[in-house]
């Protein structure tokens, strides 16, 4: 795998294939951030595309003093926040998109029953994460779904690492409380197993 700076240099020298590779590599990250912040499904795709336009236009400014994923994540975060400030929609969407799902836990093929149970558990988790305050949902998403380190999340959302850790702790606690209050524990375990 080529280094981030080599990838940036290839794109800056006009290699369109390298930019397509960058989009494919970071598309999931951008979508996770944008989809967590923006509830209007019609706007999400436009914002995600706008993020990559901004990445392309500003790639010459990438200095390499942070990871490329952090830099792109920051652009996605700011673009989504700017959109929200302009539109001022309801930040708490009570309906998670139907296309969110998790693979079976084993990573292997699973039968329709297991897939349905995993999808139901995933849907429930995403619905409850969507009901958390936005800053908790974004930290949970970046840490658990995007598998980012505290320092990377700190760079993206421009908060100190200690605050990121605190938000993550509080988000997990709030999520657990919401799940316990809303669902019978036995029901959750049976669905998830």
C-alpha cells in the first residue's frame, strides 16, 4: 500500500485513478460522519460528494502533520455542520435508515434467521445511537464503527483527547441506559446471540 503522501502527490500530479482510489478508501468514513450528523436522507449523498470535491480542491494544503483520514474526517465533519447551520433541521432523527446492518458476528456465512436477528440488533443499536446527543453519536461512530483512535477523533471534532474520552464514556453509559430502559435484557441477548 502506498504512503499517504505518495497518494496525495499522485493526485496532485493529475492521476485521476489515484483520486478514485482515495474516494473508495475514505468513502465509508465520510458516510459514517455525514450520515450520523445529517438526518435528511436526500441531503446526505450531496454532502458526501461535496466533501470529496473539497478534498480534491484543498489537497494541496494537506501538510501531512496528521493522518489523511483525520484531515478528510475533519472536512466531512465541518461540511456536515455547515449544512446543518444553514438548514437548521431537527438534529435528532428518530428513524434509522433501513440499509444499516451488521455482518454476522462470526464473520462467516450465516443463515437467514441469524442474519435477520443481527440486522434487528443493529437496527435497534443505530436507532438508540441516533437518539443520543449528536456529539455522543459522532464519537461512538468514529471510535467503534470507524475504529479511530482518541487522537484522530480529537483532530476531527476539534476537542481535547480528554473530552473525547469523556464523551465516549458518557455515550456508552447513556446508550446502555437507553437500551436497558427500552428493551428487556433477555430480548436483547436472544436477538444478539
